[in-house]
C-alpha cells in the first residue's frame, strides 16, 4: 500500500536543542495511529512537521501527491474583535454548500451551534466545530491534537464512535495526539511512544508491555498516573 | 456652490476610506496596529530618499515601505524579541531616521507638517487618478486572497495544514499595506495612517456579525469620517487629517456607547 505520509530520519533542532531525533514511520490509509509521550517529548513539534509548518533540520517527510489533510489544533487563539459565526468558519474550509455544512455540523453533535460566535464556544464545543471543519474537507488523513480535551465522557464516546464511522465509510487515516491512555489503547491500531525519539511503537498490547513504555507510563495501561519523568531507561535513551 | 478642491478632496478621501476598510479590519484582527505604524513611518524616509535622488516620489515611498513591511514581518518571526518590542523599535526608528534624512539629505524640500498630518485639500486630478488605481488594485488583490487572509488570521497552522500558503498571506498583507501607505499619505499624513486603518474598523467591530459585514461597516464609517472631517476642516479652518481622525474617534465612542 502506498503510504499517505512517509517520514525518514526526521530530525528537528531549535537552537542547541534537539526536539526530534531520527523519527521514522509511515502512515497508511484507514489506520488509526496514536502519538503518546510526556510533556516536552516533541509531540506538537512532530504534528507541525506533519502539517508542514516546521521544516526538518534533516531527514525527509514525503506526502502522497494530492494528499488532503484535515487538522484540528489544540486550540484556536481567537481575537475578540473578529466576528466569526460558526457557519462562516466552516465555509472558510472551502465548502460553499450550506446544506453540507449543516449536515456535517449536526453529525459532529454541534448542529445547534451554527449561528454561535466562535469566541463564545466552550472547549468541548470548539473541538466539535474543529472536527466538523476538518471532516468537511473529506481528508485522506485526519491529524488531531488532543481532540477530546473539554469533552465530557459521553461526548468523548460519541467522538470516537463518529471517528470510527467516518473511517469505515471513507478509508480515512487518523493520527492523534492523546493523553488519555485508556482510550489510546482501546481505539488505536498502532501506538507511537515518543520522547524526542521513538521509544517504541506497534500494536497497543505490544507497546504496553514494552519496558520503555512502562518506564514512562507505568505498568498498568489506562490506570497509570501520568509521569513527567525524564530519566530514561536503557531502551529509551536518546542522547 | 461647493468648490472644486473640496470635491476633489472628498473623492480622494472616500476612495482611500474604501481601500482602508479590509486592511484596517485585518490589522485589528491580527493586533498589528504597531505594524501599520512602522510601515507608515517608513514613508518619510522613502519620500526623503526619492526627493534627494530625483526619483518619482510614490515609487520611493512604495519601495521603502514595502521593504520595511517585509523586514518587520520576517524579523518578528525569528522570535528573539517579542513582536511588540520589534515593532516598537522599527516604528520609532523609521520615523526618527526619516526626520533626520529629511533634514540632512541634499535636495529634500518638503513641508514637514503636511507630510506628517496630510493635506488632502491640495490633491490634484492626477493624484486622484493614481489613488483610484491603487485602491482598485488593493481591493482586487484582497478580494482574490480573502479566504487565505482570513484563515491565516485564524490560525497559520490550520491554513498550512489545509494546503494554503503562508507566504502568499504575508506578501499580500505587507505589500497591499505598503501601497495603502503611499496613497493615503496625502489624506491623513504618515502619523495618522494607522489611525485611518484601525479607528473605523474598531468602531465597526461591536455592530458586526461576520468578517465581511465588518468590512462593509468599516467602509461606511470610514467614508462618513472622511466627509465629516473635511467639512469640519473647512468650517473650523483646521487640518483635514486630524479632523478626519477626530470624526472617526467620535464614531468609535458613539458605537461603543450605544452597544452597551
């Protein structure tokens, strides 16, 4: 299968600091990949490299020709003085058909928000609107940066149900940063554990048994306390 | 009977107010008031250089303001200083260097008061024609790139992820602003160009429900400010530039009071 994105020996440096080192992986159609890692591990840097706002210091990122990316940022810093109704925001994705915009918004559980101002949305509502915009582009690859923050538990369950539904329909691939290990293990085909370099990756059950994963997140997936440990084991040593 | 020069002044002012509307909204949405200042202040240096080297004045102004706008855009992206500091440094340095250049360069003869505060009552038919061409160009380019400009204002990451070009956004925004500075110097002078951009836009914000409506309301408020300001200038015998901005600030207060 032709990968949607192929990353080879990607290294990104900022000044003296190495933010990402020797990253290698491919994303193929229809798979759901989760990116996990402690704060400062380079998750956001990797996302920026994938969407193309950060240039590699070395290595390559190859995108399939014509690849369409749908992206939901962690948050939008909106200026209060910019009047932006939700429906207009969706239209800015390039979708000029009002009915299609309404359908997608309703599908993302946000139908009643169409005339709301973007600046008035709660965190959870904002995530739904961002997802609607990302999906409206009929992307080949959906890149989500902590998409379920601000969603309550039923909201989160519906969010993943919708993602699975869309994946089944369109063969969409999902690449997602998440802090919720329980969900990561249940919803992903593949997990990439990042701490500047890739510590381990593979199917959720394989990764959760990996010593470097256990070093970072503890031994019981889903129940682990989040650790900000920067002490690395033998298997997770990147200097 | 209204005098010819008043009609010319109002025509030029109205055209400038229309071109200012989308640019002013973008400056306000992007919190880049200082950026307008830096670009505007660079015009004085452009003017002095063009005079000294016997080049067309507008060309000198456009080249120097565009260079300033591009430099500031890329300097703020480097992130060594806060954007606010960089813009302050460039804005005030540009004004000071311009004033010094105007004083020491040979062959520079300009009325400093008119340059700083504008003198729309002396606008000629040829100048009106150039202002019209400039405004049409600005409005056309902004219209063509409107979606990119709005998306970049919302989130540069979203723009790039969806396949848009940040470079297009930066070039369109900085170059249209440089042209705007060159054509509106005559109206309000280089000290008040930012005011002409942001006051009508800020006044329009509380009554606007979408970006496009805000542009329309900004244009209306800008046109009314130009009309009111030129009338005020004629009646009270004061400079038109400050009178226009006083009128615009009156609208700003009025619309904010009524909004509450």
